[in-house]
């Protein structure tokens, strides 16, 4: 299913970008693998948009954000030819966002016809996990130098990649590593992809975020109606952050506002999340949702 701005939002003459949400769940998936809570039971019974894989997105079919264990399933489900993707942004090393072992399959021994090099961007911790999975004895006969190239980046770094201007923003997530969220620009359009993070962002992060005006903002909604101090957001945090960004001129009535990265522990069904968003002109993402903006 594809969503497009209606006449109230569409700016005539603008080139459209596409954001596709390949997966929209937190680490345990939805329904969670070993869970029989009411929310998970409802999801198994109802199916459809209630079924969520681990969070991943792709912009314009070419800029991939995160690489969860469900990447292979996403490629099958949505007809993605990942051999043609050349840029991958990784937010942090948690396994629901970073499953690097599958990158060995970009080597010619496992798959054929991949063009160019996949340029991967992430923190030192993300690189350490990459090395631990790929630089092992089993894979030494299949070195991926020239096939996958890793770039260590930090908050505040700016990247030029295949026509994209990307800014890495320090996230409020796991204090044991440098977690990042991203501002992505192309063809005069600007996206803020805010997964995973809480709202206790550093002055540096707020400075980077509030320096832009956004065509699409995607925020973490892991906690549902609950809130916690940092790490993830809940719906009250999302509403407050959207409001703050609007007041600061970073968003307006043309900005597409999305909530994403849901957990069954948020104790809200897809229909409830959608209804909450509809009252506030906010979209609740679901697996496969594509937005043109």
C-alpha cells in the first residue's frame, strides 16, 4: 500500500521521495516470539498490519537504514534487489538493527551480480560487531574487501553518499555505545529518522536536529502510551517532540509525521495506534508502508 500527500500537503512541481517501512517492530517482533500477552494474541489472530518484523527502512529504494535479522525476509516480501543498494546507515549494534553476518553473502562466492561496493556507516561498536561476525576463520577464503566497505562515524559527522547528504546525530539510547539517528537530504527534501532514541538528547543533537526544516519526521514510539526516562519514546514524548519541532520552525503543516518502532509492551494494537495518530495528523507506520512526499 502506498500513501501520497493529498492536495493539502503536496507541493506541485516538487520531485517526490519515497520512504518505505520494511519492518516496524522493536527487538522481539510483534507478536513477540515467545509471548502470549493479549496484544500478541490479538496480532496472531488478526494478522495483517498487526504483524510486525524488526525495524528497517529504505529511502528512494537506494538508502537502506539498519540491517536486522529480518532483512532477507524484507527483500523477499517487497521485491528488493539489495545487490543494487550501495549505502547502508546503521543506528547502533543491537541485534534488531544490526545483523552483520548476512553481509558475507554479498561476496561473489555466495551471490552473483552485485554491483560496486556497499558503503556501510556506523559507530565503532557497530564496526566491532561487524568484525566479530565477518572476520572469522570460516569466511577467510571469501574476503569482502571491495564488496563491503565500513566507515566509522560519530555524531556530528556529515556524509556525502550517492547524491545523499547525511548527518549523523547522537541518539539518547544505550549509554554503553555511541548510538546514532540520521538526517537525510536529497533533491531538496529532508528526512529525520529518529529510531532508536529517547528525548533526553544532548545539546549537540538538538542543535543538529533544529537546524533543519523537515519534509518527513519519523519518531520512536516503542513505549505506546507509557513514558520512560530516555532510551525510547512513548506517544506523549512523540506528541511533545512534534510540537517542539513545529514551534521551532522545523516542521509545519506540510511535514509528514510518522511514529514507528513499536513494541507489544506498549500495550496498544495497530488500530489503537492508528486512531491515536489520526487525531493528530500523525501516521502509525506498518510493515510495507510506503510514503511519497
